[in-house]
């Protein structure tokens, strides 16, 4: 339902129907997929129903999680 890009041209997609966030490189190559039961960020927090994503200062990824009723900030492991 939501997507954004970062300064490196990576695409982040909030896929709430499949309970995940995906990241793809500039050429469309998959970089990672997160589901509610996986850890792919430097955190133990989980994403249940992401509806929006945004990249903030320093490359932090902000995820609006409808099911959890909150916005979470993550530091991606893509670097």
C-alpha cells in the first residue's frame, strides 16, 4: 500500500496484505523481505500490518503499522 525510496535508489514497499516490508535495489533486485515473524532490522520489534514507509534522516526507515497502531523507526542492515 505504500512505498518510498532512499538516497541510494533502493525501493521500500509496505505490503500489508502479506504482512511484510520489502526492499529492492535500483535495478529491481530483491534486497530483503520482512514478515512479522522475522528479524531483518537491528531491533527485536516486529511489523504486523505495514501501510506506509518513509526514509528519514540518516537512512532510518519509518514504518506505519496499522495492526500495532504505531509508527516504528528502524535502522536498516542494507549498508
